[in-house]
């Protein structure tokens, strides 16, 4: 069973038909994002994992087949995204520690592979993780259930399981899974030397914009991971940043138009309250922002104009999505 | 009917009604009704301002009731309510200015209502436990009220101007600026009365010396007293009209 923990949602179940991949990935890159973007496709799942805005791993898990990693996984995800426009896109933010532990889950060294729980000394495994200060991911699973434990420097930092995928601090449910008949365990470990700073940013290896545009132009041609643009032409990676800045500028202009000069700082203040500009693409966060803006705007203009401003902002964000 | 009237408290000093005071109070009533309605419907920051203007009406209206001159402690309490009114209004404008600089809105509407009621209650208790105010003491209360009004109204003109400068290009800016006109009339109204009181040319002082037999130089300065009284009457009326107008205009803008 393939499960992924859920962190703070930035987007959930957005139709992939509305996703412009280079733009979305550009946003993550520009915002020091820690977490992952998941593409739920018709018969597979693609996951793009970020640590501090760097794309450090891509994982592609087809149903019933072996998973693929990094450039292969990116290529497979893009091909499937172009062919299957009825998938869904979600993105979740995590702490850097959890994001690093997720890396262990995707491509850590497998030190225990599908071991039956009853045949191993589980306590000794935990002691080893603690003693060697491992950065690891434990997956305990049966045919119907699965749970994950994330370790950072030998200490557990989060638990999640299939029935409540949010990362929590309680291991009760995972203990229940561990004692189920046929329960097995995988343990994946990331080497100490592989901290976030030393990992390769896949964005630097592949020009995603180019791969994406080639894939869209001819959906029946197998795309290859195009090398990243040379420094002289790296401008091609800029549209995402420009677009994000463009949206921010557009919203700022809308706020100015309806509220005057205080509109801009008011918008910035409310954006800070929802955790920054990136959150605006999440519908719930956008509504939270607009509600906050409404409170301050009541001292600057009338309700009709506030509604017009909110609608104009929704339109701007929708256009951007 | 006579038997019911006999149960009512005795009127020791009847109130002299003049059309001007009645018209003025009617305008204050309109202003109070709009401002109080305003405080329920609009952003929290307007609550203090609205409550303050409502209290002005309250203290004005009290002076028209038949018992206004019969119970000195109640009269003193209402002079203090008048002073509290401008304190609450000034607090509201200061909060508004802070909002324009920090964009922070803090506090709750009910806290404004409760705090105002609490302050009035404390003032009432203090007046109640003290001796019955004489006419001189009542006049002192009036001077205290007018002084607070005069200086805070001037300060508020400055504050409204600063708020206007921050909001200059917003939809509501002109509505806020209207309050500068309101405070201008209030400065004239309260200032002229304070002027007469300081030089002991006010009606209350004349009533007091009627009993004490003290001399007055009012006749020597009849013209300036007359001018001050005219300014006082018309600016009081204009204050009520301008408050009603300012709130109506603001209501139209923010509706």
C-alpha cells in the first residue's frame, strides 16, 4: 500500500487540466518550499519532493509496477500528465525535517525490506536507529493497512497512517498495525552526509519548461529529460517567477484601485497572516485573505466596492491558476 | 391624572425652554440615532466615535427634562457624561489614526460599550458619595466639561486632518474630513461658552450673583458678551446639524 502523509495543504485535488507544470514547480522553487506536490493520475502517482525550494527527488509509482526515481520519474509523470488530464493535483507543506524524512521514504537505502514483524526484533531496530542517529522512514504495513514513522537524527519526529494521513505525534495506530497478522516492515535510511544542502536540485539538471512544452506539443512522442538551459539561456526558467510576481503586482493594483494607497500595505499585511503569498493559490487561504481584507477595508470604502474588489481578486487568481 | 402627577418627584427649579435648545437637541437626536445605528453596522473603530456622539445627545437631552435643574447630583453626573463623550470620541479618532498607520484593528465592540458604561458608573458613584453640588460646584463641573471639550475638539481637528491625509485617495476620505467641520463648530460652541465662564459673564454666574449680591462688569463688555452668546447659540446648533450631516454622508458612502 502506497501512502503519503499530508501536511499543511497548499492545494488539494485541483484538476490537473488546470495545472501548468512549469509555473507550479516554479512557484515551489521560488518560495523555499519544503514539502511535496502530488499528481494523482489514472493509474499512477507522481510525487515531486522539495527541500528549501530545491527539487531533490521525484517519485513515480504506477499501480502494480515498480516505482521510478528522479529523472525517469519526472519523465513518466510529465507523459502521464499530458495524456491524462483528468487527474488531481495536491501540494502539502512540511517542516524541513519531515521533508528530509520523506526523502528517506522515497530513495533511502533499504536496510529492511518487507520483513515480517514477528520475525524481527523490532525493539532492537528502534535502538539501532536511535544509537546511530539515523534519518529514516519506517513503513509498517499489511495488505489493508499501512503506517509510517519518520526519524530525524534517531528521534521520531512524526507518525502517520492510512486512516488519518496527517502527520501526528501518536504512534498508537501504528502499534496496532504492527501487531496485525502478516504485518511487515520496510526501513529506509538516508546517509548522514546527505543533508538538504548537499542534495542535487533536479531543476538544475532538467529544463522542465522545455520538457513540458515538448510533451504538450506531441503527446504521443516519448519525451526525454531535456538538459537544463545553459546559463546564457536560463531566462527560460524565469516565467514562473515573473508570473508569480505579476499576480502579486496585479492584486496589489486591485487593492490600490479600490482602497487607495492603504490598499497595498493592507493586502501585504493580510498575505502575511495567511502565511505568505504562495498560499493564495489555495482556495481556502484565498478566502481567508479576502475576509481579512474585508475587515480592514470597511474603514476605507463601502461594502459594494469591497465585494467588487474581492471578485476582481478572485478573477486575478483564477486567471493565474 | 392629578393623583399620578402628585406621585412624581417635585420640580424645584423649572427649566426654561427655548426653541433653539429644542431644535438643537432634535439634531443631536438625529445624529445620535444615526451614529448609534452606525456603531452596530460598521467596523469596530467607529464604535467609540458613535458612542461618544450618542452620549452628547444624552447629556443635551437631559438638560431639557423638567427635573434638570432640580437635582444637582443628576445634573453633575450629566456634565461628567458630556466630558466622557468627548473622551470616547477622541479615543475613537486616535484609534482610527493608529489604524491608518499600522492597519491593526484591535478590541471588541462590546468592550467599548462596557468600558463607557463602567466609566459613567464610577463617575456617578463618586458624585453620589460626595456632598450635593451647589450652584457654584455645578458651574465648576460645566467649566470642566467645556475645557475638556474645547481642547480635545481642537486636537481632534488635527487628528482628523492627519487621518484624511492618510486616507486621501480612499473612498471614505471626504466623509472623515466632514468631522473636521463638526469639531470646528464644537470648538466655537464650547470655546465661546468657556470664554463667558472664565470671565464670569455666563448665565449661571449671573444667577449665582443674583443671590450673593456680587458685582459684575458684564455691562461694560456687553458687545463682546453678545457676540460670544450668538456664536455659542449658532455654533451649538451647527454642531448638531453637522454631526447629523457628517454621519448621514458617511453612512451613504459606506452603505
